[in-house]
C-alpha cells in the first residue's frame, strides 16, 4: 500500500550500531507508529519531536503518545464465541510468566469463559526468582500442564508468540491441534 497508494516511507525495525531500536540520524518523518517495550525507546521516540502512536501496552500511557491497541475484552468474547460454535466446553489459557507477554488478554478470556458459566484452566508454572528457566525445562513444565488438561480442550494463547510456542510443544509431544 505504501508503494502504490501513498507517499509513505516505512522504516521497519531500524537499529543503531549497538542493535538498539533507534531512528536513523537525519530521519525526517512526519510520525512514528511504534511498539514501545522499554523506557529508553520511549524517551528516544519522545525526543524525535514528531507525533507517535504506540501499538502496545507494555509502557505507561503518556500525554505525548497516542495509543491504538486491541480491545482485549472484545477479542476474548469473539474467541470464546468461535470456540463455543465449534462445540468446545472445556477451556484453558496459556501465557508463560516472562517479561513482554501480556497477561490482560488471558485474564479477559478467563473472565469471558467464567461469565458464560464454564471454567478456565490457567498455565501457572510458579515463579522462580533469580533463575532463568531454559527451553527444555519450560517445555517439560508446559507438557506436564497439557497432560493435566481434560480431553478436547480449547486453549487460548495471549499472543502469537505464545501460540507458536504452544503449537511447537504440542507437535513435539504428539498432541493434535485441529487446523
């Protein structure tokens, strides 16, 4: 669209010599659409002096910053409706306890499920302070959780990254995921 219908120039994921997300020197854009994930990024964008819109909720809302995000409650209602239409009556929510994963979408899904009169299992591996959990340990914890779920359960993943991670673990464990 930007090439054929507009005068837009898109910079996707520009980085400086240190690998940080940064606008290039001399950049003279009219606005920024950004997914802010830390205070340094926010400060860099704010100092650019051009209007900015954040498409994530990881940073607090600031007066200088516009925000466009998904309506998590509506997304949850739509997801639940879709799953109910397919005959599911058992539900679960998956989001690993890791920075950068939004918990609100899963909370909204759980609320929608409970409001509809069902229960929703939640992946809760427990917190491990000051210790990083490796891939194989996390896979084992998720596999154990999946094995504890009832047959024919619909699992809601908080975002695309979580969904991909869950699908990979299901594939390794031989758990069928329809379509």
